[in-house]
């Protein structure tokens, strides 16, 4: 396929086809991905989300990469479900610094009946501020997805993490089928899906291709596809894993872009270890969404003002919501970012 050939939205990718995409010469792959990207997006806009942990640590799941799992001793400060008003205050601050989407994460196996009313109030309140809403709360049943959709939740994040074949090496307390079931309930309820995975857990190329095949061959592509680089946290079983070759990470973004041409591909956890050149290459490969704020999940995130400086140097504008005048929006972001440095609100967000 040439970079200018019309990209087609497909749901029937085979392993051989996807591996062939990965195995192209790097320049050919990036050229193709950028060509696909430009057919569906402004190549100089990047969507910006803010992520807040609304409940941190002591998670009963055993995801081997995660410092929030109660199975590992990582020294993480555990926090109970945040008060609704504190969440709304953080959302208002995120809006003031230019985020268009506010993602709330809780380290749960699934939300309990006791917690659901608070969670729904958070969704309603954040929505009322004029932000897009996103949550990640673990496994959901149909009643819960319906209630969240009715409260105004726009996106639900539930990552597949890796291929079905490799999954059992990473998580044993929740099945791949459980994850796919939650995604199907989210889709049925009318919410948008945010789902992706992690590189650097010891997976093979087939596993990376297998993850993208699972996502792209869903009946509808996830609207948002976070691609994470493992952040190795002491105390977790994956703390000593080998680093991913940076070019292999960029290849993953490019192949995701080609396979899911209309999705936002998000450069997520692990961005702090990436230098500016690598982030620029990631945008060239078709990544068009990032998180900013003081912290991403339980790991450091490059300071938000650094992000804006990089955007400036690359001529990238944050993807604005329609009601914003771009110049005013940009100025507000830059000013508020300076003020945000001392904020303690953006802490330890959950997966
Ligand atoms: S990734 Fe999510 S489900 Fe897994 S241990 Fe961490 S918080 Fe729990």
C-alpha cells in the first residue's frame, strides 16, 4: 500500500498481514502511517486528556506490571475513593489548563454497589463542567454500563494489555474473555471505548500483532487506543524486564495507526522515559493523543509545561473542543500550566 492510497477501515486482519506491516523498512512504515493519519486527522493536532486516580492501590487483581496491585509490595500510598467534590475541583482545574477530557481511574476488580452512586455523581459533575468524561473502574456488568452511560460517561477505558496467548503470563485473576465481555457491554450501552496495551512485558512480535488484531477486529474499533511502554516499578514482577527498542515502540504506534485509521492513538505510560525526539517520531507515526498533568497513573509524567513547549517547537496545537477559540485556548493553557506546577491535585491516577 502506498502512503496516499485510501485507507480502509477493516475488521479482518490476519497475523501474517500485520507482521508484514511491522517488518517493513522503518521509513516505509512511517511514511504509510503518516499518509493514513492525514486522511483522517489534522496531523498537527494532538488531543490532551488529564488523568486522576479516584481510588489508589490495594487492587485485588495481580497484573504483573502494576504498582497498584495488592499482590506486590511497591510502597505505594493507598487511598480510598476520593470525595466527589475533590474530584470535581480537580476536573475544574484540568479544564482551566486546557484538557478536553477528564479520565478518572479506580484500582478495583469491579465497582461495588456501595461505590456506584458516588461514581455516578462524579460523572454527572464532570460532564456538567463541559468536559468529556472517561472512567476506568475494572470489570463492569450490563447494569453498571447502562447506569454510567445514563449519567453521561463518554468513554470507558478497559485495556486488553497484550495478546490472548501471552495474557496468562501477566494476569491470572481476570480472564481475557472477561475483558472482551466488559468491552461488549460498554459498546452496547452506547459509550465509546478506550482500549490498548503495554509493550515491554517480555512479549513477542506475534503478541504485539495479536493485541492489535484483537482491537482492530472488534465489531467497531475503539475510539481511543492507548499504547503504553512498561514503566518498571520496583516490587512488581516485571521490574527487571528488558527495555523495548525505541524503534519497535514507534513501529507499534505506526501499525496501530494503519489498522485503526480513525481512532485516536494515545502515547500513554512510559512517555517520561522518551526523549523529545522520540515523542516527535511518535506523533509522526500517527500518535495523536497524550495525557498531561503532574502524574500519569502511579508513575511520573513529563511536566505539562514541557509538553506545551514541545508542542510549540513542533508546531502542534492541542485538539480543542469546538467551543474554544484556539488562540484564547492556547494562551489559557500556557498560563495555567505555570500555575499548575505546585498543584497537588494530579496524583497517582489509576489504570
Ligand atoms: S492494572 Fe488495574 S486491575 Fe490490574 S492491578 Fe492495576 S489497578 Fe488493578
